């Protein structure tokens, strides 16, 4: 057990608790009695982890780095603040200077709205759609400001030349909560308060804090070089006691870890402990578990956090257990929504006002935003789309699934609404999609009928292997690993593609597969396009598998003849469990005793001959491919079930976006950026992709830094020399690596966090993204400088550089690949040259067509086999084909159904939320999303309740083959699919016990409007009918 060492003599506490979650609970307790609390943490990564947990606990916090948070401290606003030890040593503007960087706003203040906007611009705020902190938006006499550091949104209204009202709201996960009216606020500059060495009037952070009512906590700093210095300085504070009763009560609080390895131990512990909090990502599963085992007195809390650790609090007056997903995850697995490739792409490509979008029925238009229309007492939200000749289409928000972002040629022609132009394009694209679907099915039919090895997954040993990983798996990693295991268990050879940005953990997924192959006494190979990358994988594999007795070997052209011959001999005899190397692994003299798995890194970078050799192996063994940048060809097999694909969208915890700067070639910029990197003990990449004059740039760099060591690498160097230079640089024998794109792939240099890419306009977007991903892979922030010389760059070159800057956030690789297609024209999406159809209708809709065609062909083929075997006749087969077709029910009823804007921090957040919930295709998924929404919003508005009920109605109507539900004059009308069987209609009418519907024809029924109170009453009646058939899956919301 570890104690909390609380000092009650002054304003400082020293904490050594077991984990971040337990410490966060302590901070929450302290804040009840403190005006302000400052926590000094070891590094910025810890602060980021704290902020996620505190967000879950509904506690706002800031980092003492920007003026905005100093403003809050200066004016004694209650809050929780963080900083790192370095800030204690640094100089900041003096108190007086800091005050001058704040702007005070209060009700009744004489200030013109235009003058206030000027002040916002001076403070560093930018005008935008409120999609990020440090922005503002104008709406008439209302200004909405998103605070730069804190999770606050301010709404400031003006009346004439006076400030009329101020509202402050808290932001959690993009949703607006806890709005309240205030009399006064302070806005601070978004600029950094540190590094002002040239300013005379400076002070230290401690001097600043000494005259404020700030309680300070040192968080796990015992073993840092800052500890003694900080403690001595803090102890010089005035010995005022700001410790309240609540802190006194918990000063002897102890924290014990919980070591529970299986479900029996968990059940036993739960039955013996009274105060229990189960904190999980899967409340539904835990609810069922608690009910099944007759457990009581358990508080279940659902969260999206993934870094919580279980612990047990013991004190004289209470014993509380907090059981988190580190334990629950061993027992329960949350079922996630399954999406196909086109849905994944659609969700990754965010839609902004002004973007080109595609409506499946009406074609290409421009997205103008979401608008609200009122008809009588009914309010509804619509997507406004601008088409040719300034025609506008208003799509009900509940139909947003029929809209997706256009990716194709740049600036496509808008579709005319009153023509057959779009209908003709869809017909041509459909014919093309049919041909491609047939070709793809033919290409992979042999693989489908091949018999592979069915691996056995040893859960206990796999769990032991995963526990040895020094980091927490992300959700995407766990889902990918589970999908890989499912594929490996099948007797059909696996062919899965793992796509994820550089440094997102693809290799660890592959290691899980390799470990499973090893447990099944099968050999594995891991093949890379570069020698250096192969050695990188080799080093990681040696480290990762060291304790599990796996025999690992490497085979490249750099190995001695003796080692190569020995490895080949041991491989043939079965002594080698894992062989890592380059295309040398594909040579004829390489004979495996029992190969079960092949892992391919960046397959698209291999030559044509090597790809053919890989293709031959694919029909025999399980294949796991990894790609950091999905080039268009990678998407061809990742459609439907022809090739399984996993996308890792979320970065490992603690990774920071890389700051990308575009600049003309300037020696001063290079000098300043390098000095900044050297000052923090780092190294630098300088990419110049021309071997002919690379030595010239070496001289230039040495002139800038005579005392630094510069090493040159490029592909024309002998292999051994190239390898040695890269290893020497990695071992910090050099400060700058001047190189061609040989460093592009995979190699991990955690100490390198600044990269220059010279003549960046000559590179493709994906290539720049790959190079940029070489830095920022540790907790340090990464910087990428895109340098250019020419003032006459081509338009597409300028567009590439703009794009790479705009997509600087973590996980942008997939979007960049799609954007690259947009800039290039996107003709070769499937490795089969198209006739422009994908550009006409957009890549995403084109993919969707191909997916649907493939599914249709597969269904027909399967049914044809059933007919031949005598299981069914041709009539039954046709019925099954019709029943398998997806229906997207349209609902057009005058019901106020939308989610009010105050739930969201920006329109972009609102659009993305609508898109995600509209893409769900099951009642279970809808219920899960509603529960997530409830976590942040305790009370639903009537309109929100109606919106979710209409979604439920839509999903249930699809099961009855209903195409549309609408009002036609004095009747409500239900239109079914055209070829509906009379028996299917009769099943629906049998559920209409009150006999309200009359049959117009087999595919259409009506009921008088007067039979119902209003349209919502009619919707509820339909749900009542549907529930008679789907009763066990019904969703009911509290009004």
C-alpha cells in the first residue's frame, strides 16, 4: 500500500499514490475547499492523461502555459491547473505585465461590437466555425468565443454599444453542458507566457503563485531532478494553512492495487466488498453479469476512457473498490458497430460547409450547412445543398445517410436537379461497378476455396503475452487483434490489411498474430521493402519475444554468407520460428518446414516480380499486410469480404500532432529550428532527395552548425555503409541526418523530433505524410518544415502543400490518401483503369456500388449452388435475393425532430454526430449510441426524444420492407417495395388489430389522418405495431 503524504503546515502536498485515477479523485476532494489547485506533474504526457480522466469526472482544468489560464489564476477564479517542473524555473511576464494581457468583460460595459472583435484578434483568437479552441464566431449581435486552454465557451451579446449578457458553458466531448449566466469574465491571450528572455520585467512562476490562494501538489516527482529544488522553493511560501476538513479526513488514505486474474476471483471479490464502483466501457455487458450473479450494492459507471487502473481505498471510515477495464477487460468484450469500407471512409472524411457532397438520388452539390425550418408549430432541421443554376435541395436531417463527401476530381461540375443527368451517370457507373465486381470475385475465387490451417487461439497465453506489452492497447488495436484472431481460426487462409498512421501500433498487432502462429508450432515470416526497416523489426521482435522462447532470425543482403547459409538450414529444419527480412525471403533457395503466417509491411513498395511471388504464397498461408498510407490500389481488395481490412484511427495515448510549417528556403529558419531542437537534446532529419548535390547541403549545414556532426545517407551507398550510418545516427553519434527518402519507412528514431523536407513540392502528399511521421513519436512535440525555392510552383503542387498542413492532426493518413486522389483526379482507384465513372459520382459512392454488386453476386452464386443441390427452387431463390436487398426507409412526417444546437460546441461537431448515428443499421447500435448520448446529457429535449424515436421507426420499418412513410393530403401512406408478396403485406395487416389501414394496392396502404391526434401519435402507433413482431428489441426513451 502507498500512502498519501499530505503536509498540513503550508500550501503544498506531496503525493505518491498508485495511479492517475486515484489521484484525480483526491484533486476533486481538495477542490471542494480550495479556491485554486495547482498540480506539478513530471511531464506533459501525464497532464494529458489527467485531463481525460478529469473530463470524465466533469472537472475542468487548464495548463499554466497560456495567458488565458494565468488570467483565471490572477483573478482568483476557482479551478484546477497543471504545469510541468520546467515552468517553475522559467521566467514569465511580471504580474503587472500579465494583467495587461487580460481583457475584462462585464455586463453594462461600454464597448462596440466591432472594437471587441479587434480585441479578440489582438489576443490571438481566430474567426472560424468553432471547431477548435481559440476561435470565435459572430452571429448578429452575438459573439461566441471558444476558450483556448479551458473547456469553456462564452456567449457574449451586445445591445447597441453596450455589453448586454454573458453566458458561460462547459464543453465535454464536443457537447455543451452546464450553461449559466455570469456578470464578468476575463479573456487572455492565446500566446505562450514563457520564453520571454528579452523582456526586462519578468518574474518566476513561484513568485507569481506566492501571492495567490493556490494550493500546490507535487505529483510523483520524488525521483526527478527537479524535486529538491522545487520543494525548497515551495517551502519558502507563507505558511498559511488552506487545508480543509475534507482533506484532513483523507490524509491517511491508502491505495491498494487489485490483482484479479479471472472471472471467479472477480465474482468472489464483488460478493465480499460493499462499496464498489464498476467503471467500464461496456455497461450493458456488466449489467447482465451483475444481474446473472445476483450481485448488489454495485455502482456501474460507463466511460470512454481507456487508461484507468483498478484500485482499493482503505481508511478508518470507508473501504471502496474502483474496478476498471484493466480487470473487466479480461472478462468482458464490448461488441462494437461493424462498418464496411465505404462507411469507414465516409466517417473519416469530415464534411464542412462549402465542401462538395453527393446525394445518392440527386448528385453532386455544395453543402451549405444545417438549417432549421418552421411550419406551423413544427420545427425540423434540413441539410441545405446547392445545385446547378442556384437550385437548392433541403434534405431532412434524418436522411443524412443518403449524403456523403465527394472525393474525385477537383471542383466537379454541379448536377442539375431538373434533368436526367444524374440518373444517366448512376446507370453508367452501375454497369462499370458490375464489371469490376465480377472481375474481383473471379480473381479471388481460388483463394476462397483454398483450405488453410485453422489456428487455435490460446487465450491464457495470449493474455500473458499482451500483459507483457509496456503500453495500453488502444480500442482500435484490440478490435484489430480480435479480428485477426477470428480470421486465423478459420480454415480459409487469412488476407487482412491493417491500415494506420505511422506509430499507431500496427507492428504490435502483427506480433500478436506471430505469437499465435508460434503457439501453434507454425513458422512465420515478416517481410519489409527496406533492409533498414527489416532490422528495425528484428530489434523490436527480439525485445518483444525474448521471454517466450521464440527463435528469431534475420535474412538480408547485409548478412554474411555463413550466417545466411546457417539461417536457411535452420529454417528448413524448423529451428527458426520467425524469419524477418527483405525480398531475399522470396528467393527459391528459401525452404520452410511449416510456414503458417506471412506479415507484409508496405506491400505496394515491392517490385512487380516480388509481388508475383507474394501472390503465389497468398493461396497457401495466412497473410497480414500493414500499410501506413493506403494508396488507392490498397482499397481494391479491401472491399466487402474479399479482403478484410482494419483501420487504426486513434493514436497511442500521449502522442501529439506534428506542427507543420511551409516556408521558402531560408537559412535563418533552418538555424533557429535546429537550435531549438538541439537545446532540448534532440536530433534533426534533413531530407534532400537529389544525390547529385546532397554534399552541397552538408556543407551548408556544417556552416550553420560548425560544432555539430552531420552524416549523409542515400540509396546509392553500399548496403553495409548505409546501414552503419543509420545505426550510428540512431545511437546519437551524429546530430543531423542528411538523407534522401531512404528514411521514409518504419524506422523509429524517438530522439528525432524536427524534420526538414527540401523541395517539398516535388513530393506526393502520402510521401510527405510518411516522412513527417518520422518525428513526434515520443512525448516530445514534433516539427516538420516543408521548404520550397520556386516561386512558380504548379497549382497542384501548391495544393499538396496546403493539404499536408491542413491535415496535421494524428490519424490523418487515410484522409490524406483520399485527398491525394482528389488532387490527382482519382482515376486508378482499384488498380483497374476506369472510364471516369468514379470521378462522375465520387469515389465513396462508387465503392458502395461495387460493394453492393459484390454482395449481390455472392448471394446469387450461393443460391445457384443451393438450386443445383436441390435445397431450394428458382422461385425461392428469387425471393431470397429480393429479401436480401437493403432498404433505406424514408420518413416525411411533420414532427419536430432534431437535436438542438446547444448540445454541441460547433456545427461541425453536430454534423459529424448526425452522420455517425445515421450510419447505424441495427437497433442494438442505436440503443448504444443513445446511452452514450445520455452520459453527457441527463435530460432530453422533446425534439431530441422525437428524433431518436424516428430513427427507431426507420430501422423497424426496414424489416417490413417499407420504402417510405409520409402524409399525402388527408391520409398517412406507407409504400412498400414494388415486388412485395401478398403474404408479406398480410403479416403487417394482421398486426394492425385496430384495422386502421386500408389497402390501395399490394405495395401501398393508407390510413386517415383523422384517426390520430397528430403525426407523432401516428408514429407511435406504427412503433406499437412493429413491437408486436420485434418486441424483445424495442427501445423506449424517457420523456
